[in-house]
């Protein structure tokens, strides 16, 4: 009688359902991605020195690029590369800032091609902010109408998000649409912070409160 390994039935079951091998591709990058998210969260909400914040975001952007090169088909990696690049662009000035913003736009658009939900709306709201803040043609790609489309798509996916409502409210205020801005700022104040994004969402809630008081 052939000897049967004591774990053979378990291994066979796992292989049969794909549970043994399927997660391995995820495990290959999820720890690194979690580290990037955590350090981005700390950098953008806790670092007060602008030079330190800019240098740290530059390093994070380089790490995110390396991770994205290894996992170019993983939409969540590209979404976070885009978020980090957009944050880095905000800390820079001149052509350097525009270059990082263009890189962020390109990465986020690729992420959306892979995942039409754009990382639960995060890619769309980040693109909206980029299109809203970037200079227009011929130097840049800023476009008010495109920015609004991106914000509205983010709101379709996550209508009660703190970030989706705050950034759209800020856009609406700039456009002179204060009544609409007030409504979205209120929704941002009342929104629920996301798991793993509590620090950045609570920071945005504070900005939303300030925005609401200014309207």
C-alpha cells in the first residue's frame, strides 16, 4: 500500500480550490504596499517640516515606482503610486511639480483601465484634484470640466466619503458655486473615516469644517 502523507488531503483540497497558490501573488506585494500606505499617512498628516515632508515623499515615490514596475498589472499598486506622486507634486514647485503631477495622472489612468472602480474611487478623486490644480494648456493639463467629471465619478462610487466630498466642495467654491459647495462640505464633515485612512480622513474632516465655516 502506498504511503500517504498526513497533509496530503489538506493540500489536495487547497489545490483543488486554488486557495494554496492564488494568494501568493498578493502576498508578494501587499506587505510592501501596506508599508507605503502607512508611511504616506504619517508623512502627510504628522510631518510639519515641509522640507522633511518633501524629501520623504520623494523617497516614497521612488519606492512606489519600483513596486509598480514589479507589479504593473495590480491596480491597487498603481492607485497608491498615483496618490503618492500627487502628494509629492503638491510639495514641489515649478516644472518639477508639474512633472510629478503628469506622472501621477498617467499612473492613475492606467489604474482605472485595470480597475474601473479606481480603488474605490480614490483614483478618481485624486485625478479630480490634479485636473483642478494643474495649470492649463499649453504648459499643463488642468481642465475644470474634466476635474468635475472625475469628482462626480468618485462620488458615484463613494457618495459619503470625506475625501470625495471635501475635494469636490473645494472645487465648487473655486467655481463660485457656494451653495453646492456648502452641501458637499457638510457631507464631508459628517462622513465616516475609512479603515486604514483614519488619520488622513480626519485631517480632511478638519479642512472641511474650516471650508464650511468660510462659506
